[in-house]
């Protein structure tokens, strides 16, 4: 059951939508990965990092606190 949940959550992560600054439009990220960013006051923040499918620019979407 846990393996099924992990598989489903990976599929959700792969279709993450973010704003592309270069294209000035919302697009689905390609090769989206979850990363930790340094936040204010030493708090880690979760973010998704991927590529724009149209122009190839790196895209970020900040998710929340870790």
C-alpha cells in the first residue's frame, strides 16, 4: 500500500505547474524534483525545481515550510 502511495505521489510531482518568467505563462514543469531552500531565519523551505517544456528555462515553485 505504501509503495502504491509513493508511486502516485511521484506522478503528481511530475505534473507540477509553475510560472515561467521567460515565457510569461504558467506551464507544467519537465523533470520536476523536490528541493530544500534556505529560508529566512534558518527555516528550510520546500520547493519544486524543473524545466520549462517550451524554452528550457529553470522554473521554481515554492511549496511551503519543511
